[in-house]
C-alpha cells in the first residue's frame, strides 16, 4: 500500500466518475451533495481505490473535507500525480486508478481554471447582485402628481384594481388625521406636512407584503420633498413620477363638478383659484426636479378616464 497519499477524496471520486459530474468540482462538497444527487450516490458506492483502508474509506467522510483551491504548482506536486509509468508508482499495490495519467492532469487543470474563473466572476458580480437584491427588497414608490382635479385619485383607484400597488393619498391621510377625534395633529396639520412627518414610513412598514406604493399628492412642495428625503432616504426607492397634466380650466371644472357631491370644502371656485396658484408655484418645481433626473412620465390628463388609463398601463407595464 502506498503511504502518504492525500489526494482530495471528492476530486478523486470525480476524476474517476463520468465526465458530466466533473464540473461540480467547482462547488463546495455540501453543494455537491445537492447537485449531484444520484451521481453522488454512485461516488459513495465507489470510494476512491487509493484509500482502500482507513477513515477515508468511509463514504460519508468523502464529502466532509473542504475543497482546496490548488495552484498549478500544487497540482503537479500532488503525490500520485506522476504520469503513468513514473517510478513513484512502482509500489507493489496495484494502483491503476491511483496514478495520474496525462489526461487526468489535464482535466484537473481545467477544473482548477474553471474554479478560479468561476470565483473571479462571482466576486466581480457579487457586489452588484447584493446591491440589486437590496434594491429589490426596498419599498418601491411611484409619486403621483398633477393639479387639483387632474384625476390622480381616479387613476390610482384603477391602478390598484389592476396592479399590486398600495395607494396612499396625502390628501386623504390629511383629511383623516384632521377628523380623527383627539388627533394631536388636528391643529397642526400644516406643520405636520411641512416637516415631512406624514406617516409614510409607518404606513409603509405596517404590512411587509406591501412593497409597491402609489403616493398621490406628495411631495407637493419643497418642504414635503425635504421631509421625504430626511425620513425616507435610502429606505424606499422612488421609481418614477406619474404626472397628470391638464390645463387649469379643466382642473377647475372637474373640481367644481366633484364639489357637488364630494362634500369637500375646498372644491369651490375661490379655493380652487388659490390651489391652482399653489400648484403652479410649489408643485411644478418639484415635478421639474424629478424631470431633470429623467424620472417623470407625463400623461395628457385632459382626455377620458379610459384614454388616460391606457397610457398609465403602458408606463406601468414597461417599467415593471
Ligand atoms: N379623465 C377624466 N375625465 C373627466 N373627469 C375626470 C377624469 N378623471 C377624473 N375625473 C373626475 O374629476 C374629478 C377629480 O378627479 P380626482 O381623481 O378626484 O382628481 P385629483 O385626485 O387629481 O384631485 C372627479 O369628480 C373625477 O370623477
Ligand atoms: N402634500 C400635501 C397634500 C395635500 N395637501 C392639502 C392641500 C390640498 O388642497 C388638500 C387636498 O389634497 P388632495 O390631494 O386631496 O387634493 P387635490 O384634489 O389634488 O387638490 O390637502 C397639502 O397641503 N400637502
């Protein structure tokens, strides 16, 4: 029996196994078990002939040692590496499988290159993959902006019916908060918004399954944007902005019509004139900022609900 032979048992097994198991040498033994399946049971049934005695003969142990990454030097200095007919194999023990033929060496080398190449590619790609994964796990946000009455709420309702989005309406949240009995914010609603304390973060955390959000009517001014950036920077990913664009006349007409049944105290001509001014002075610059980042999808909102939604659908489906 030749002594001092410490060839890697898994490699040995693989080298003595059919060619289609060989690529698996690039993986750790535990993954090997998973991947090889039936193949591994073949290896287990046929332990390497070099280790007919001793602990390595135990088929279970064949899988335990970690797979070393060998340099070319090491490969060639491995005991038992000598080409067939080399004097080192002149042992009395019949070691046909224990001697490394030229083909064995070639295969071993190509496996090592494969391992190194694979690891190199993995290490190059890993940071990008980790980054992409963390991006994928962040809540994804679509801001929905436009003038009062542009149809933001109407379109959001349709989106929610057809796609897996959670709709948060800044206006609704505000109205809710204002009317909540005992609300500490009832009197302070303006400050509440100004400081970006609108409960987006908590609302977004409340259900982990919800991770795509439509945030309608926000950020409506520089303070809102600042607040968002302070509270949510790095915690959510603003995918894009849906901008429903139509003339002030269309906005006013629609809100006046809505005011007939909405019960909203601000759906009257006087309030609307002011809201339009606020929109033009405060919200349009926010939309322009996102436009500069290439994040705005502008939709002609003066058309029918169906026509507008056809555009929305297109955008959502093309943006994933
Ligand atoms: N494309 C549209 N054409 C005509 N009326 C619309 C359209 N979209 C919405 N409306 C109506 O206009 C009013 C304002 O729409 P809404 O979705 O509440 O606007 P916003 O949320 O932008 O204030 C509602 O009465 C709604 O039914
Ligand atoms: N980010 C926000 C959102 C709404 N508001 C206030 C001012 C708005 O006139 C009311 C109603 O908002 P809502 O989005 O429902 O109304 P519009 O129809 O878009 O004008 O709430 C705000 O001050 N800041």
